[in-house]
């Protein structure tokens, strides 16, 4: 079974196990999670697990689903009027537009709980790994350096751009690489740098897409960083400088991959990921591209 199939099967199973509640909330949960986007974070998690041997695939699958639930919850909450006030996500109305603002709040909350429930269900097989996975995901979701802290930076009078990006975007990529190693029974600390660099690259790429792509291309409103006066790599470096910065980050990501049986395959995945995330419109601003 390919990584994509493993991820979708794990997500579907977890959603089915969480069913039976109020009909509209159950529908909103499914709406928020499917059809998914690129599933980048769980794909990275499973890629790291596979590179490390993946001796407990059922635990890796549960970890991948849990991570994606946290990511989807963050999108539901980000789109709310209190934050980005975005009407579209992944080419369709946002959850609060399709189901109401109260149900969107409950959907995000329910997905966070479902993430940890999914990890708890995996504890019967390898309780030590499940506990370590739970702690890692909790730390990268909450404070002081998780995605909640990242969102909170936008409420500060002065923003530390590096800390903001590390928390808001990088945290779940660090979770992906750490959780992949943990699920395969390996020490997670050597994988922090890879996750941090991929997360930083994704944030710069997201800044570029917001600046140079249309709303139709993105499947969500474009130009939000400029509209909300948010810090971004484009605002700091310009489009050309941001592309060059992104290339440097990705080169560092590949160099940081720890020695493991699947090191070469994982490096190839990161290179392929790099080609996918940089908007061609941004590439055309760089001389020689």
C-alpha cells in the first residue's frame, strides 16, 4: 500500500470510530478533513518512519492521521472571522461558511480531541511509542512553541518573524519528522533540524504563493499577508530574494537528514517536494531560472 493510501485509510478509520454524534457536527468533521490537500505533513511522517525501518506501520499510520487532524483543525480555526475571515479553503466554502461559526469552532475542537484519541487507540500495541507520540504532538500544538503560540504572535505589538514562522508553520513539520522516527522506534532528536527546515521552506513558499498566485489557483483568498499586514518572507526579502532564500533552506534540509537505511530515498522525496512547492510565477523572477 502506498503512503497516500495508508494516510487516507487511517483517516477514514479514525473518523468512522468517532461517528455517532450530532449529524451536522459529524458532517462538518468529514467536510473539514476530506477531500484533503496534499497531506504533506503525514506524508513526511510516514517517509521518515519508512526511512527508519517502519517496524510498526499501524502505529505510524495512527500518528499520520493524528497529525493531519491537528493540521485540519488549525485550518478550520484560522479561517474563522476572528482570525483570517476566509470564505474559501481548498476550493470550497470554509467550514464556518458551510456549517456556521459555532459548528466550525466545535469542528476544530473535535479534531484536536480526535487526534489524541487516535494516538491513544495505538497505545495497546506499543504504549511507550504512543506516549512519546502524544507528548510530541501536544508540544508542537500548544505553547510555548507550537502552532497556538504561532497564531498568538499575530496579537503581539512586535513580531519576531523567525519565532513566528517556527511556531505557526514549522511546529507541525518538526512534529512530522519527530513522530516518524518515534513511530519506528528511533530517537527523534536528530530529526528536529529536518522538520524545522522543511517547515521554514513551506512557510516561505506559502508567502510566495500568497503574493504571486490568484485566489483561483490557491483555492482560497490570495493577498492575505498584505491585507492583514502580516509578516512574510516576501515583505522582508522581495519575491526574488524569497525564492533564493527558499532554495538555501531546502539545500540545508537535505544536508540535515540523519544517517538511516532510507536516507537516499528520503533525500529524493525532499527534492521532489521542493519542485512542487515553489510557484512558477515566482521562479520566473529569478535571473537564470
